[in-house]
């Protein structure tokens, strides 16, 4: 296991290994809903933000997504597909510890001593990332105008579908049930505003 205090001091390859630095596909997801193509968190900045939020208050992944969304005035909601792998990286690096004791099976993340040391050693960068969130994001991105709870729900649905479809192949019965759930959701959405 690598040491939390050195996780951004590795090789250029290590810096990009989590897809959060230098413009990889995952980084593109990191800034959806932000300034038309600009980055909200660049070069691993999301790691600093998540680590600081966890240091402020131990949290579940969903709570961290909501905290970022709220700090950005609802104009950006990080994808669970970006947040959860970043949390896993922080855990593997020893920056956070996980308590899965809650009855719902959700992981609760807490900062470790190594994570606090890392934040202290990089206080200027952390403060810059947090200030960037406090300043908000202009609403010019592709999701501008969409309510944040809708954006979050869409991302959650997409993640749930990807995770289920990436697992064992669906049986004929499961495929019918899967399609029925999606068809029902589509019908319910059609009814919104017409009732």
C-alpha cells in the first residue's frame, strides 16, 4: 500500500492512474455541468476536496456527493462513477478508513492520521479547491438548468444499470424484469406535469 502523504508525488503515470489528472475520460466526468469545458477540479483536485470534507465530518459517499452539490449551488453534482473510485483510492492509500457498521451496508469514511498530515502539508492547494467550490460554477455547462436532484438521480440510475449489467448475464426473466422497471420509470416520468 502506498503512503497517503506521497500519493501525488509519484510518477506521472501514478498521478493519472485514477483518471483524475491530465484529461482522461474519468476527468471529463469530473467537470460535467461546470464551465463549458473548463475544470472544476483538475489534476486530482477532487481527491483533495473529498479528503477535506471527510476530515470535516466522517461521511458516506452519497453525503459527500450532496455536500459538493450544495457547495456549488446545485449547478454541479459529481458522478458516483467518479466519487466512489476516488474514495476507494483514498482508502487504498491510507488517507481514509472505512466503517461499514451501519445496517444499510453503506461505507462511512473517516480521515486517518496520514490523511490529516497530507491535508496539512498541502493546505494551500486544499484551500484553493475549497475556495473554488465556495465561488460556485457558472451555469453554462451542458446540465445548466437541470435541478441538482434530477441530475443526481440520473447519475445514480446510470451507475446502478452499469453495475448490474457488468455482473453475471441476465436470465430471460431478469431481462424482462429489468426492462419492466425502466419502462415503468419512463411511464411515470411521462405523467409528471400532465396530472
